[in-house]
C-alpha cells in the first residue's frame, strides 16, 4: 500500500487532529510507559496534554539519542545554486512574483563557494536551488556535483522533484543524499499555498523520497514547514511518513527536519506561531517514536535555541550557512530564501559544541563506499 493511500484511508487529517486534541494526562502516562510506541502513542505525545510531561519526554529522548548516536553532531552547509523559480509558493522568498535579484551561479562561482566552505572544515554539502528545471537542468546539476566532488565527501541535493531515472543519474555522479520537504501534508492547504507552478502536484512531491530510495540514494531527509497548518497534526504525518519509509526502505537512512517559517521576501503570515516549546515537543515525540531517525536543526534557529536543544535528540546541524546564491564569496547579499538566525561562523559553532561536550563530525561518509559502476 502506498503512503498516499494510507493517508486517504487510515490517517485522515481531521480524524487525527481530533484524536490529538482529545488526549488527557492519563493517555500520555500510558504512552510513555510503553517500550514500543504505536501511532496512537505518537499522536498522544504530540498533544497539548503532553506539554506537562516535557521533562520526562526530554529525559527519554536524550537517553535514546545517546544510545543510538552518542554525543555527536554531524555538520553540513548549503550551497544555493540558484534562486530562479517558476513556482508561486506563498511562504517562500524565491516566489517568482517576489521582486528580488535573481541569480544562478556559474560553474566558476560554484567552485568559489565550494572552496570557501571546504576551507572551514565542512565535508558534507547540500546543493539547493529554486524550482526552475530549464535553468537548473540535469546537465547543470551534474557539473555542479562534479565540481563539489573535489571538495566534499558527501553531496546532498535539495531541489525540485525528479524521476527515479534522474535521481539515479545524479547518484552515479556522486550524490548520496536527498532532502525534500512535503511542506504540508494537508492536501487542501497544499493547493492553497502552491497556487501556481509544477509544485502544485502534491502526489509527485509526496512520492519523491521513494523514487530517491529506489535510485539508491543513501540518506533521505523529509519534513514539513512548521506554520502552514496545525503543527501537531502536521508533525504526526511527518512521523508516519518516516515510519512508512523506514519500514519499506530499510537500507536507506532517513532524517527529519523541523523548519519553522522565517522572515523572507513576500512577508507571508504563518497559519500559527510555532514557539520554541512547540518545536521541542515535536522533536522529543519524534525521537521517542522513531529512535533511529536523524533529527536536523538548521541555522533557521537562533544560536541560543540550538545550543539549548543539543542534549534533546538533535543529531545534525548546519553551520555558517548562507541562503542566497553566491553568499559565501560575495559581500553583497540579496535574493535569500529566508533570514538565517544563527550567524556564527563554522569555527565558532564547532567550539561551542566542544565546550558543551559534543563531538562535531565533519565527515562520516566517503563516496569511495559507493559502487557507482553498478
């Protein structure tokens, strides 16, 4: 059964939302006492009633994380290849209707960005672009990957959805990671916030992680943009998507991100404000439900918040990020996707991790392990 069919038949939005908001303290206590957590237990841990149990949830999540991952934080940085976009996503700074400076990096500029980032010790790179397939086409992407192979041991992509064949082409070039957020799992809301462009195709985007896994990509990241819908219900569907993927693609490692809407061109007003407490509860619930998933917190969040959540379940963080094309080598910063909150340098962030007893991991993979000849 496909995950989309599961959404339609088993986990309808309103039924799950009603269930989450009907939970009481006794249900939370029962959920926490179970060694294995069901979907109902996970929903309970996301409920308002569970807010009174965050200290106990934090203790449990911390123990699970130490057992599975130790005190390590994997570091990565993004390279924004292009902010050209054919979509009209109402929440995004790259919205084609926004009056921003548009830019696509030349190959020499990609090399400049890669040189600067790698000189800071980063060995995991995430190549990001707006959704403009005619500009950022397969030829361009392959060359970008080939340039980055000289500087990085692991290359991930966060671009528009591709076919399995195209994912496999990039996998053969050296791509071993894919990040693709569904943005919102509420299909009606999805149509509303994506009024134009190819991104309106809900199902094509929803099934992208499966196509990537079928193509052989080693690590796949999913998530929802927090603020587009009721966050508790949204994160339930993120967790169930992760559960489905981890059971059906057990050779692939899956990560979950928690991106909150940040200020960007267009000044989109979120559906609801997501507090630090809200985000922490979601992260704790997901760690307790999916013990082996990587949990990612980017520089969307403030340095204070990122430092405070280190013991609570996070396993991967970006550092020194720029969210506009050419941001690392160009003093003129325009056309960014969103405003970065944690603006510490890589060196400053690494030192902060060490001061708190954590081990920053610059490299945990090498493409030499990939059998690209197959």
